[in-house]
C-alpha cells in the first residue's frame, strides 16, 4: 500500500514539473512574440485613442516617385502614422517638458536636440502648446532594403502658444518646410533627422504671400517696378503719440489717408509704442487697431513703414526676450499684410547711446534684426537713425538705410551724397521738417512762409536727385506730451507746429510743397 502511494506521489510531482515547464515555455513564447513585434508603442503610451481625439492633421503626399524601390501602400501608411505620432510626441513633450515617448519615435542622435530644448524650457519655466494643421510630404528616397526613407514635408502649417510662468506671452502661426530622414528600427519608423529649410519652402499662393516690396541695388521695387518713397510721418491731429488710445477713430484716419493720397504721397510712417501695446504681453485690442490702420492704408494704396519699439529705452540683455516676444507677436500677425513696406526696428536709437551705452544699443539691434527677418521674409527692414553720421551703422543688416535731418538745409546735399556713397543700399530721408512756431517762446523762429520756403527748396533737391523722403508731419498739434519732448515750453511749443495742416484743419502755405 505504501509502495502504491509513493508511486502516486512521484507521478503527481512529475506531472506538476512538466505542467509548470509548459506554462513557463508558453509565457516565455508570448513575451518573445510581444518583443519581436516591437511591443505596440501606441498602446504602451495610450496614444491610439489620444491622437484620434486631439491630433488629426491633414496629410497629402504630393509625390511618391522613387528611382529605386517602389513605395508600398502599407509601408507608406506605417511611415505616415509613425511620422505623425513623432510630431504628437514632440508637441506633448514641449507642452509638459516631459521626455516620455521620445525614445520610441526618435533615434539616439535626433532625440539629443529635443532633450536640450526640453531642459532649456524647464529651466526657463517655459512651455509650448503646439499643433500642426497640414503636411505635404514629397518622397525623395526609399532605400532598396526598405529600411530608410527621405522626404520633404512642404508648407507645414504650425500654431504655437508660448507660456512663461504659465502666462501666455505669444501666439504664433507659422509655415515651414522640413527635410526628414526616417529609419526602420524594431519594426517601427523612427525620425533620424529632421531639419527646417525655410529658404526652400515651395510657395503656395493660398498660404504664403509673395514679397511686394524688394530691393535691387540702390532701388526699392514695388512688384519689380521702381518705387520712390514720397511719404509723411503720421499721427491723427487730436491724438499725437497716442494713436491707438481712447481717441482712436477709423473715420478720422480714413479721411486723413484720403488727404495724404490726394496730396500725391504714396507712403506713411506710423509708430508702435512698446509699453502702450503691452510690452511682452501684447494687448489684443491694440493689435486690432493696428490692423484697421493697415487695412485703411491698403485701401488707399499707401505703403506703410511701421516703426517698432517707440519709447523703448532699456536694451539690457535681461529684457531681450521680452522685446522678442513683443516683436514676434506683432510681426507674425502682419507678416503677410500687403500694405507694409518695411519694419523700422527703432526710432533714433543712437540718441540712447550716452544714457544706455552704445554697445548695449547696438548689441540689441544686432540680435533682434535677424529674428525679425526670420519671422517675416516678406517685408523689408530698416533703422531710423537720427543723423547721417550714424546711419551707416549696421548697414549690412538692413535692407535700406534710413536717417533723419533737422540741420541747416545748406549742408543737406553734401551730407546726403556722402551717405549715399558710403552704402550700396537704398537711402531714405525718413524725417525732416521745420517748425512754423515763432511766438513768445521763440520770437526769432520761422513763420509759415519760412516753413513753406524750406519745403520748396527741399523738394527741389529731391526732384533733382530723385530722392526718397518721408516728411514730419501732416498736422500741427494742439498739445504735445511732456514724455515726448520734456517740460521746456520753448521745445514743446516748437514741436507743435511742424505740420502742413494747422490745428483748425487749414492747409498751411507749406502744403503746396508737400511733394514734388
């Protein structure tokens, strides 16, 4: 009896051992099978459902031609899916400053730059909400072994909301082109290389505006035709230096633009005050008002020089990023506006050399000009220097040279000629004029007839030399803010009467010589 029991125990032990090994082998085979399929990344990261609900950009392959191996439809679907997942992972990483999932969609080398950006944004307490709306990939190469693919993703439409300290500091719409290389690893396509190539972006007339104003040698062109600026600096007469404030009125501005156009002028110069527009935190209502001004100018076919950073005077490196966000918002909003001729980075920055340090001012200008050109390739860039001597500064960075002239008229032609000879670019007299005030605080000043004679002589020079000009200014002003010219009455009163039209709306004698 005992022998039989021992045999039963042996049989049970042997059966248990065999059963356990079978279960282990079965489990191991499932694990190996799971690993061999690459362990579906979308299920691991819960992306399948997430992307369907939050990320469905339009994708249109413009070409699948390849001289070697033909692209299979199944492979194309897998490439497209993994490519879009890579964008989604990138967008999510910048939103949360988390590196989760990046290794699944980017190779070792390509993820390095992403990690650097995330680390930088984490330190700066910056996050970016972003998405892409449209992709237009074109196949460039598909390897014979089916392991490598190269394509160009053209005119990718992107939106970004940039936050710092959880506060929205900028919203951006951008269109760019990317060169992409993807490798097949572990059954999945990963991005090995992705590079933005804006200069190779293929123009889509519905998406990207062609530049209207360009430069050829020392000439500014409008749609490839020579364009000589004949312009005027503009403020409404009842709101000087506060154009976008409580007195903002589109009817008034429209009437003024009609006057300017009928006077034979083709250009206006307007100003965007840095603080009044909200510094880095741009006020939406100000943007809306600026857009209305630009739209009214376009209706009258007036070109617009937009002077940025009016009344800005810091230049310290600590505030650079704030000025970048300010400019970026304005420039990207209007980068396709047809009325804009140029962005004038700063009005008379050389006047800040003594108080703020020449090196600081120039360093800020050198830093921001390339960014402006990056944000907007459709419009020209200049700087409004206060005199001919400083106007040659940063000549290599601007599209045309701008300067102001308030010295004796007898020196004008010579100074203009010297400056013109010093640069290979167009030269614009961006401000000039003379006050007609000769009252209590300036008994020996020029009167309205003297002012008219000044403009008559200047216009004769402009006509002879075919010079571009923007005069100061359309109107006399009833008052001038002390923040603009200080409290000295002899300075303030003089500044009130540079206009071609007096405070009552009457045309002064100088109006006859507003242009040639």
